């Protein structure tokens, strides 16, 4: 596969189910590859260095102004642009500091029992059933429940967010259609209306949750948090946060069911779950790419990159770089020194990464332990996405011996 065919494959619905051959073809040419006006980065060291380089810029509003006419008219694009995902210092530093208090190691660790109880409750509902869709019944509701608890969203409202997330996150893809943009805009308007109501409730009756804390930061005035930033970060934490964990759970389960001996071992040795989850994040990551723009003229892996150049960082390719990982095409939960770039690196490292890992470390062995004879009902269907990679549905036959 040549460079042109590899790039076309990544942009085509036919190539999305398995992008890894295209990644290999691109990486074979070099870790940093000029393609038109962009640079595609596939090497682990190059991606890691770019993510940590303060001269690299996130896709903020100033860059959007040069690339996308009237982007402010689309509320989904606008919300993400106002969030810390699309900000650079000092705005990014300020926003991240405000949100980071809810994702402390102490608070995440304290959620372990809550997550385990939620998993047990979901698996209890599987009892007596022959087949279930794990995406609908576990991989979505578990992370939704956890992030809603952190934000302070009532349990009765959780079912709303799968549809909104599906629509909103379309604009995080490299390409999206006019119809997807319209649906994403409508979803953003609906989500803003919901948060307006919830923020009003928390102002009247404050609680120990993130909605209350961020609303208070906005109300304090000064340079703490604008109204648009408040809405954008709430949307980011809710929608993008649980969507990533959903894909991690689904991708991990399929990898394990395709390898029955490893599934059996994980069920018997739940303490080994961190190694399994890290290898899922490396081998078939739920986040496949991100973008940066060069803030100055740079040379990366011997390639000159001019200021302003867009860089497509293929995280999924970097995670299988043979220069960094021995036998990268092999799924090995015992892999030493495993450090995938799925959740980024540097200043924009994902705040929710420890929580996503914890949910997968608890849910995957619990599911396999409860239903040791579980198997896929057929090959599941991928969602037609590249940036956020997951399954549209995931049917399994339980055949529990319990």
C-alpha cells in the first residue's frame, strides 16, 4: 500500500474497520510524513515529543478562524472550542486547574467500590438472558453513571446522553458531513439547555459535584471561567469522557473474546487487569488520533516543519511502532514498559485517564468471571469513526455456568 492509498483508506468507510495496515504503510515511509499541506506523524518518539512540546498548539479558536468559515455558527464546534480540549496556555492552564480537583487520585480511588457495585448491578440484570448487547447494556451505562455522579447529574437523566454523545462527537473527526454537523449542532443546543437548568438548580442548592464547582468558578467573576467556557467544559467532560471509556470497554472485550485463554486467565486473576487494560489501550485504542499545529519553525525526526503547519498525530500508529514496542502486532498483557499514547502526553494529558482505566480494570474481569463461557454472536460492526474508535453494537452469548 503506497502513501496515497493509505491516506485514502483512512478517509474511507472501507478502511475504518481496520486502519492498522494503512498505519504500517505510512510508518514505513517515515515517522513524520508531509502529505499535502499537513504532516502525518506515526512514530512513537515523534508523537510523544510533539505532545510534550510547548511550541505545539492545540486546535484553538484562532486556528479555527483560519481554517473554517463561520465555525461559531455550529454550537457543537463552538462548545469544544471553548473547552480545555481546544485551548492553549494560559487559558488551558486556568481551565484545567479548575477541573482537575474532581479527578484527584484520592477521589478516583474512592470510586472503586462504587464502580464495582455498579458493575455487579448491571451483571445481575444479565442473569437468565441468553444474549445481550454489551455496548448498550454495560459499556455505555457504566461510564455514564460514573461521570454523571462526578458532575452531579441526576440518575433519571442518564439515558439522554448516549444520543447526544453520538451526535456531538462527530465534529471531533477529521471529516464529517454537513448532515452530521447539523445533527451535532442540534445536540449541542439541547445539551446547553439541559445544563442551563441543572446549573440553576445547583446555584440554588449547591452540592459536592463538578457542576456546582464550575458554576461557582464562573459566578466568582474575574478571569476564572466565562459562561461559554463553563458550558464547553461541561460538555467535554460529560460527552467525550464517557465515550472514550465506552470504546475502551468494547474494544477490550472483543480482543479478549478473540483470545479465550487470555480471557480465562484474566477472569481467574483480576489483579492482573492493569496490564490487560494497558495493552488494550496500546493495541486497539479508543482514541486513534489528535492534532497539533506548529507554533514555530521546527525540525522533527529530521523533517522540517514550518510554523503554522497542521500535524495529524496517529496515536494508533504510534502505539504499534516497532521502534518502541517489541512485536507490536501481538496482544501481550505482560508487555514490559508499556506506555501507550492513547490518552496523550504533556499538558493536555487526559484528566479522566485514571478513571477510564479503573472502570475497565473492574468491569472486564468481572464480566468474564461471571460468564466464563461467553462468546461473540458474530463479528460486531464498527462505528464509522476514526478519531473515536469503538463498536456500534456488541452482541454476546452469555451461556453462564452460574
